[in-house]
C-alpha cells in the first residue's frame, strides 16, 4: 500500500479491515476510481443474526458513486463479502461502511443530494451531478420518510393551511404549517376538504392530536372551512388577512362603480382607492384630497377598508378590534 492509497483511505474515511488498494485516474473521462478491499482473512458479523467473526463465504463486485474530487467524478469499487453464518445458517451480504444497503451512491454522496434537495428541484440536482433523476428520487424516497417518521407533532395547536399551484399550473397542493414555530408539517395533493382529513391522520401518526388544534388560519375556501370543521373540530377558524382585505377591496370597487355614474370625478381613481395610502404617488395624494371633500360613498367605503387594515395591524384581542371598529 503506497502513500497515495493510504491518503485516500483516510480521505474516504475507511477503517480496518477496509482500505484503498489502488487509485486510477481517467483524465479523458475526468473520473477517479478507487479500489477498496478488506484485509484477506477478515471475519465479519452475520448481517442476519449478528453473530461475530463469521468467515467470508464469497464476494460480489459492486460500484458506488462518491463525491467528486474536484472536477473528477469518483467511483468506489469493492468486492463485497458474504458470510455463511455458523449460528443461524443464513448466507448474507455484509454491509459496507461507506454506503447504505442497496444504494449505488456512497453515504456522503447521499448526504450531498439531501443538502442540495433543500435548495433546488430534483431535475436540477440530477443535471448538476450528472446522474438520472430517478436515482436522486430513490435517495429522497429513502431518507425523507425515515426523517419524517422521527418528527414529533405532539405540541401542535395552531395550523395554517394554504393552497399553492405547481409551477406548471392546474395541479394544486395543500400545505400545512405549524404557526407557533413556522415549520412545514405536511403537504399533499389537492385543495379539497379531504386534504384536512389526510393531514389529521398524519398528525396523529406523529404523536399529535387533531382535537388539540385550537386555531386554524385558512383562506375563505368552502372546502377548507368544511375540512377544518370536520377534522379539526376544536379549531377556531381565522381567515387569512390577505383574503379579508381582498374582499373589502372588492366591495370598495363595487361602491365606486355604482357612484361613478353620478360623480364623474371618481373616474380614474380606482387604483388610488385600492392601494395602501402609504404608497400613493403625489398625484394620488392630491386626487384623494380633492375627492374626500365631496362626501362620497366611495370615501366612506375607503375609510371602512382602512379601518379593517388598521385592526389587523394593531389589534391583538377581539375587544381591541371591536373598539377600533366602533371608533370610526
Ligand atoms: Zn447468523
């Protein structure tokens, strides 16, 4: 074993009886290949029953893709031993320390894939690493359910429910967030009432209790209202601020349209009324000043909408909100 093989044995994190016995560069293909071997005469624990010191029965050649060494794709080659167990009688393949069983990637490669998957789509990872996206999906399919199985949802009491469309449109998914700590709890396809049922089942499977959820923040869709009533029975529903203000804006525009026939001065004022007053242009400030002297219904609708906005911004209790609402 030369100095470069012992260096790479360390670089790959290998320990006895495993070591790198040869390193081959393929400059043209930009690849580096590591031959890894176990020390002849080594004995291994039985993968079935755990009995120690079983002799090697035979070996099977295998290859794993590893993290790149600079611009070189890296591959580990090894003959994987099987032991014929003297205790349980089974013949089984010994797990290797650098890869999980059945995977064509090393564990460090898997870890890199997982880290990338937090930041970018699977197709992008596949292109970046020059492997098929089906292989990336297999890594995620292995680790994501395993990691989710460890999640503890026992303290979840406030849930935010949102729909979002996939990038290509038409396919909707529903996202469930823990509003207390701002983490994503669950996602599933669709935007109907059954999504809440699926979430409640998942919550239960992770130590949570649908009956312990006392608050749900949703948009105004009938499906979510029905789903929460049925599957999160103790949750008080709060409508998302954005959707409520949107309704007030729609009502305001309805008032303006009705009034513009009698009051032509209201023409071309639509965006001024709908915009947050803090972002008005100079022209819009002037326009508002002129129009507010005319005692218009639209002006009153606007003040009601602004009050609603203020309530969302400043009130922290129902009593405070009611007081703000009465004072205008
Ligand atoms: Zn055994």
